[in-house]
């Protein structure tokens, strides 16, 4: 999943990470979280970025991803809530890496 080519490593550095921060270890995902994790992975390259770094996911891209994934309208609000939890945690981790 992770490529250590120069472009990928450079991209990691932009967000305050290095190659050692990324592992190929498997993680368990509870079935009720699987769809949210898939959505997060689908939009994981769609961050809004300023000179200070990433500050939010691009919610336009989230809507497109949900459409492409075939997420039913009745599930979107709940799924979006799960995505926002992952977004906040990712931003927190990126901030720690940048500051520390």
C-alpha cells in the first residue's frame, strides 16, 4: 500500500510525516465502521491546505465520493459524522507532527 518513492515521501513531508510514520501493518476494522473507513480512504488525498498546512477535508469531494460509492441518502448524515471524527483525529495527528 505504501510506496517509498521520492514523490510519495515528499508528499508525506508536506503533511509533517516521514516514511517511518507509515506502516504496512494490518488493522482490524469493525464491520459497522467499514463504510466510513472506505469513505475516509477514498477522500484521504482531498485536503484543503493553506500555508499553515491541511485544515479540513474538501467536502465537495466527500459528496462526490459518496455518490461514486453508491451511499444511500438515508446513510449520508451518519456516515458524514463518522468521517468528521476521523478528519479531526487526522488533523490532530498532523498538527502534532508539524509542531513536534
